[in-house]
C-alpha cells in the first residue's frame, strides 16, 4: 500500500509539473488537441469537427442549381476502384462534366448539403481571393511586398517577401510544417486560439523566391494581407466576391482561432461537394461564371503554371505547384490542376474533358516526398472511365 501511495504521489507531482510546463511555455492548445484526438480514439483531426471551433459564416446568396446532365448517375464506380473508395472512407464523390452535374454519390450519412472540412483546399480558395483583390486594385500585383500591409515584414529579409512568394510557397520563412509534432505550427495553429500572434513569431531565414517549401503559415499571412487590403474579414470577402456570385447553395463556415477572431485560412473552410465544385468550374472557365468574369483570366492561367522554383530535398525543378494549385503536366495525355486537403479532399480539374471531380473523405494515402497522393489518381481514373468519353 505504501508503494502505491508513493507511486501515486510521484505521478501527481509529475502531472502537475507537466501541466505547469504546458501553461508556461504557451502550449495550452495541447489540451484541446488531446481532447479531440486521442481521447476520441483518433490520432488526428476529423473532417466534421468544425463545431469544436468558433466559426464565421460565408453567406450564400441566390442559389444557382447545377443543371443535371442527361447522363446523370448513368455510370457506376468501376469495380477496380470500389475497394479504394471504401477503404479510404469516401463520403462524397461528385463529377461535373460540361458544366452539368453528371454524377453524385454519398456515403456514411453524408449528402449534398453536408458540411465537412476542406483542410488545405482552403489554400487554393485564398489564392483565388488574392486574384480578385488584385483585380479590384486592393493589391497592386503579385510582386507587391507584404510589408506594405503587415508592418512586421518591413525590415530585414522579411521585407523581401512578396505576395507571389506566399502564393507559390517560397517565402523562406521558418514555419515548422510538421504534422506529427504537437508543438509545430500546424497543430498550434489548428488547436490554438491566437493564430495571428503565432504566425508573426516566424521570420524569413532563407532567400525568398528560390526554394519550394510547402508551409501553411504562408497562406495564413495571405489572409492577413487580404484582411488589411480589403478592410473585411476573409469570410465576408469570400461571401461577397466568390460564394454569392458562384451561386453556392449553402452558407459555408470558416473556422476561427477564437470568437470574432481570425480565420484559419490555411485550412478549415467547411462546405459540401457540389459547392466545392464551383471553384473548379470557375477555373475551368478561366475565371468566368455564367458569363460573368469574376477573376482576371491572366491570373487564372498563371495560377496553373509551375512556379519557377526548385525543391528543397533534391534541387529538381518544380513542376507540381503554381499559385496554390497542384499541377500534373501530363497524366495519360491530360493536363491536370487540383486542390487538395490532408484527409483526401480534392477538387480535380481536367480541362480537355471539361470535367471537375470532387472527392471528400476521411483518409488518404500519404504522398512520398514531392509525389502526388496516390489515392487522388483513384478518383480521377474512376471519373475518366465513367464519363471521360
């Protein structure tokens, strides 16, 4: 009994010291992270946990329904891909062909109105908003220094960083993009409550404009720039300039760091598959929606060209990333651009087929190095086999 009491005493002491260390080092986000992952039987975030955060509405306007194709749901998911769809817990699969809803399928209680997290597809959305802000003259051009909007970036190497450097992931800022460590930027930004303060702690330590390094903090900085440039929250600007003009059916939610706070712009835009598809169709039509030009065609075309950069690990020339769009120059004769999120969220655009493919789900196959996620090809192949003729 004495031994048990001694063990209990030391356990209590260690627990108190550990909590004091968490508090005094400013890592209280760990409590929220643990309570919403391991204590719920998961090792990471979920696609439908937006209710654990404060959110700001991205309001929809007059709904413009997708016209249904004559071939609507005429084809079934190929047998060879059914297991992949199931194993990776797909919840939504939508195909838009020739600007018409051609296929939609949902699983596990999800439907065409069900919200789920975009994760890093939000980076692409922020890039689109930057293009619109340039059109409006709120931002001069992509080469404008971000120090014009953020005083913290007016001196030293920070002063060299431009809008383009953030869009193309070559800022040279020392964000620690580690998805395992609870102390790295992604976890602290996701579960923390002061994302602006956190983001401003990082500085340029490398020459901007040279090396591609995928860093979520770059997009968060773009959101701060947009906030200063437009005088509006990211959600309100998105609603006014994109979500309403695109005729989205449902009001979306953008998760915040705290009540009335800042959007977690690098992730956490919560919407549904048919509405996500509108972003892809907009870019397939070179920035035009139902005859109205929402974004400059030149910006659209430059967005889906590889940025002139090299990869950090092997020095090879970048051929996979533009203005926050992922690129595949040649896949079975198709030139592809797409947005992606960490749990297998995809908006895949296949221009020569005038096709947009949206897949939402709970899992993906983790990419190796600079490779594209293997599972993305499952959904693209399925759509091409079903409706690519």
